C-alpha cells in the first residue's frame, strides 16, 4: 500500500487529498466525501476512513479530499455547489494517473449530498450514500443502482425520512440496527454493508 498526500488544483486553489493505492492489480477508484466542513468533517473522519480501507482491501484505490476550507484545502464553504465542482476536478486529476479504471462514489452525510450531485457529471459504477442529509438539502433523483446505508437510531437525520426518500428513488437500502449518525461502535457493521454494496 502506498499513500500519497497531494494538494490537487481546483477552481479556488488547491484541495488537500489523500490517495491510498493498494498497488498490484487495481480494480477501480473510490472517491469518498466527508461530512459537513463547518461541523468538524474532514478526510480523517472514521466513517470515511472505514470505507476507504474496505475499498483498499478489495484492490481499489481510495481518494479522500478535504473540502474547501478544511485542513490544507483552499477556499470557503459553498453549500455543496462549489464542493461538487471541486470533486469533479479532483476526479479528473486522479484519472490522469489511473486511466481506464471505473469510479465508485461514496459520501457520508453532507458528503452524500455532494456525491449525488457529482454523479450527474461523473460516470460511476456505484453511488453509495451513507446517512445522507436528505432533510437538510434538496436531493435530486439518483441512478437506480445507488445504495443507501443508514442507522435506525440516527439522531441527526430521521431514519424514516431517509427510508421514504430511498423508496421514492426505488434504490437498495441497508439498515444498521442501533447505529447512530456517526456509527459509534458500529463501524464493522457499516464496513460489511459497504462491502456488500460496492462493486469493489
């Protein structure tokens, strides 16, 4: 495994990004988006790193940017709009080093909102939405092969609202029993649900 710490050029400057490359025969690229940048979300969030590690172990390269204004990333919070453009720029930059590999997109909470917008511009084999903030942002329709993972004890986003949204989209749902929004004590269950959902 090789880790690269980069500052990737985007419209507002550069985005701090960690790329974990399992080397060997690479199967794809997973772009992971962290939770809300104004509420402590970073690329080191434990949900984000759990998803990245699961993908790495399946032979996928994981890409974890810090959103604008977080850590060493330039710019300021832009409610998901600028963040979407930033992630597209990161994806295009990474593709130059890893041509012809399929993308999978995963986002947690606010990151799920950004990723569902990115999916409209970036072809991906799977969109995985973890505890998406469907009651805080206006989500557009998503592809039918998308997957929603949430905890039935989520204290920030009502589980019933996430389920209702998923049923409207007719997408696969995976529920983690007794898990809150941040999956405290439930990371192994989250990892299992992710592994079952990812084309990794």
